[in-house]
C-alpha cells in the first residue's frame, strides 16, 4: 500500500519533470523561430542586392564572452574573418548581410583546468546609418541581429579531449545575438569597424545554470 507522502512526492517529481520538459521545448521553439525570422530577413535583403552593392572581406581580433548566472564571466580570444555584402540606399542609410568565421580559445573553462576552443559561424544582418565627414571619409553606426552556430566546442586537459556537444553536456550550438557598433569608411575602399553583440538565448539547456554568450569584434576590411 502506498502512503500519502510517497504518492505526493512522486507527483511532485513527475510535475517538475514535465515542467522542465515544457520549458526546454519552449526554449527550442523560440530559438527556431528567431533563427527562421532572421535568416528570412537576410535572404530578403540579399535578394534585393544588385550590381551596385558592395562586397567586402575583413579580418581582425575578436573576443567571445561567457556569462553564467552562478559563475564569474570568462572569455576566449581569437581571430575572425568576415565576408559582407550590402547596399547604400542613400548618403545616410544602408544595409548589409554577411558571414563571419571565428575561432576562440579560453585557457581555463570555469575552473576545470581545461582549455576551451570553439569555432563559430555568424550571420550578421545589419542596418547602417552614415554621417559623411568630408574628404571621402564616412562615419557609420550599425545595428541588427546575428544568428550564430557553434561549429565545434572542445575541452582539452593534458592529453584528454572532449566536446561540449557530447552526451553528458547540455550545450546548445545555436544562438541569436543582437547589438551594434561604430566604424569608418574611406573612399568606399577601406572599412574599419568595432562592434559588440550579446546573446539572447540560453546556451546551457540544463536546469543547473543559464549561460549567455557575447562577442566583441574589431575588423579591418577591403571593399570592392
């Protein structure tokens, strides 16, 4: 015969389990809808780009920040390569979409003694606001959304390697960041930009903690 206390505890555990599954499913739905929306926006922008659009290739240092609710923030430094195509609609407004490939390394991942190395593909979709300075110089501000995919994420401690996507971890590959920055263009041939984007989604899919990732990038680009 099952006593009332045991039955109540069983129901409580079952409810918590269903609630946890419901929250995870809700997170996945929000993440997928956000990615679909931003990717659709990028496709629409690129569909409107014609021969008058400008293409740029850039490179520069970058930093990835990791914010967890029960740990101090950590960061990984690296380098990223950017490909961007955009169009200037007027002297004061334009838009762009692109691809950023970056690799980052953190020397110690949350006190584990293991180093973390990650590779990302980011898809920035941005609006740009220009301020002509004269002498072929233009100052610009930019902002928008950045769907992001973590291609690989490896922990290494001595000769032991593991992936944060292995069974036993609860790390999500996908994120959507939002942010902006400032830059300068010279004669539509050289572009220098500094930007910061903050993650909107919880990368840790467990109930133990929440984690959000941010990125700061400095890019020097040649425009064609």
